[in-house]
C-alpha cells in the first residue's frame, strides 16, 4: 500500500489530532491540486495524505478537484482514496475486466526539497472512495527514518461475495492470498492488506497505522476523525 488520502474540512485540526496520536510530524502544506491544500506524513515505504479545500471554485475546475469537493459535500470528512503500488502498471491494466472504468496511466512527477523529482504513473478508477488507485514509480524513493507504516485499509462493500471475486481480479491478487474471516475477506499485499467488509455506506472506512508496540486505527464518524489503539 503506497498511501491513503483523507478528505477533511479543517486541515489544521486533523493534522494536530494525528500528530498527537502518532508523535509524528507532517510536512509543510502544499497545493498540489489547484484549490486544494494538503500535507503529508512520510512513513516507512508509504505515506498518509490529509487534504482540504482552500478554494472551492478553483478546485472544481479540475476533474480530481471536482470529485474531491463533491465527496466532502455528499459524504463529509472521510477516507477519500487509497493507492496501491505495483511494478507492472501496464500489465495490470491489460488484465482489467472490461466492466472496470479506468483512467490512465497518467504520468507526472513531484518535486523534492533537494531539487530532485520523483517520477511516477497512476491508474485511476471511477469510484475513488471504493476502488484503490494504482501507482508505479519510475524513480528511486528517498529513505524515510520513521518507524511507522500503513498496515491495512478496510473497504465496506454492498455484496461481499461479489467483491471477493472482483477485487482480486482487478488488482492481480492470487487466490492463495485471499483470506476469508468472520464476515470479511482479507487480500494480502506485499507488506499490508486490504479488508473487504459487507456494510454500509460503501467505501473506505478504516485504516491502520503500525507504530512501535501498537497499531492505531483511524476512521471517521459524525463527530469527525477518530483515533483508537488496538
């Protein structure tokens, strides 16, 4: 799992809550998407991204920004998307079922503090909050001396049996890496997993971050972001 993106109304409040729970520090704010401000918490091999709308009119001019604004208006603060990492994006796309709407790969880069650039390609799916995106890096990633990592993401689905057939096919997860549990299914990835759970509303509902000696669960309810340990 490469990263997870939260959509929030109050960026500073969410950042303060997560930094306090993890004893970690987010990077400085950036406006990667016009009209949307985000901050990133770098982890070991992954990162957590928190984003909020800074200019609704400007954000709505781009497809991503428009979908982000719509998500917040319709669902409120929540887990907007998850992204999985692959080393064969073209092969994955070739094997997608015809019924899966996708966009990409879109190739771009992000600047680094030392002036270098990280190049990558992304494949996007239509249901941002339900189907994780996929990314392939074309540059070496910097080492991050932070003892945190994304452990899992839970996706609520309307029909578990259908999802158990659909998700492994889309993401190329072998049958022997799909584990059925009580009322859920776990798709084992390289060093993390996706959990499919039959519940409403559909979409990403919980992520887990592994820290030394504990695991932190992040989710959203009517009162906003909730951080609990397990």
